[in-house]
C-alpha cells in the first residue's frame, strides 16, 4: 500500500498519467483515434495477437505525449517488444520515437536532458548484460531507440522515477 501511495503522489507531482488521465493536464488518450492510428501505422498482416497499452505522459513542457506498448508475435522477440512515443496531430498521432527491445516497467525520471524527462527501461535478453535498467536521454531530437544499447541505470535511481502504467496484456488491436 505504501508503494502504491508513493507512486500516485510522485505521479501527481511529476505530471505523469495515473488511472488513464495525465494528472498535470487532465488529458485522456482518445482511444478510437489511437486504435485507428495504430491499425494504420502498424498495418502489416493484421496480426490477431497484437495488443497495445497506452498512457499519456508529460515528457516535455507541452505535456502531450502518449506512450504505447505493443505486444504480439509481430512486435516482440527474446529481447522485448515495441514501444511508440506519440504526439497528438489533429485527430491522429505523429510518431516521435519507436523503441525496440522494450520490457516493462518503463519509468519517467525526474531528471531531464535537453528539456525532456529521462526514461528508464528494463533490459533483459538480447543484450550483453541481462536484467538491468537503462537510462534513455533525449538528444534534442529523439530518445535512443534501443534500450539494450543505452547506459546502465542504478536501481535506486530507476526506483525514483514514476512507472508508466502500461500492461503486457493490454487491449487487442484487431
């Protein structure tokens, strides 16, 4: 219970999405627009195992990003799955970043690089050092797209971040 309370309080302070709403901006992900975008963007053979989980996050000062975790046969391998960082664009979305080899949890750290919050992602398999957290820093244009190649992050620093409420089960896309 104490850990849950800590996560909620930190989330509110950092402006991270909790229970489907971005606490800093009262923003929800438009589910119908997101599903339409993902079906179009991911396209392909319409893998019936594809699931997604989405959460609005505040990474820069505008605070209008959405983090999406995509799972299924076409989107996961031994090192992890695919994640997308999206920004609303009219009634659709624009892809700011596409990450590979992603495992949950993903956390937004209080530290910033080039004005954007740093991200912590779990790394297991598919890399030289299994079972570690990596820090992804914004370079002014984007985040590194492969967490297994990012620098190691101390566990206590990762624990200081706010976990983005994403799920491996998610919702079916097709």
